[in-house]
C-alpha cells in the first residue's frame, strides 16, 4: 500500500511537470493557449488559407515534440487512474479484513 501511494505521488509530480512544460513550450501556433495545453496540435481548427504553403520543418518538429509530450501526459493520467483504483481496492481489502 505504501508503494502504491509513493507511485501515485511520483506520477502526480510527473504530471505537474509535464503540464508546466507543455504550457511553457510554445510551437508558434496562434490557437495555443494555457487553457488548451492538453490538446494535440491537430485538434486545433486550421485557419483557412487561400493558397497552400507547407509549414516549416522547425515548426513541424515543435508540433511533433508537443504532441509526444501531450501523449505522455495522457499516459501519465491513465497510470494515475489505475494506481488510484489499486489503492482503493487495497483500502477496501484492509477495511473488510
């Protein structure tokens, strides 16, 4: 039970650092704000362009890195959810016994 609590604390600290880094890391997309840090870059509606001009490779690298960080954030939240369920089951087992 102590191990589960320590793992939850570790992943909560990782979650906090990931959120702060994602908010700090700017790709240059005008739709990015501190309120939608949890979205992937392709979730933003693109502005309508008259003629197609591909994005720069540097911009695409930043978007890929940000998408990877958001994916890690989702995995981290999923792990926290499973660990919280395990902790709840351990607590209920202690209460019943």
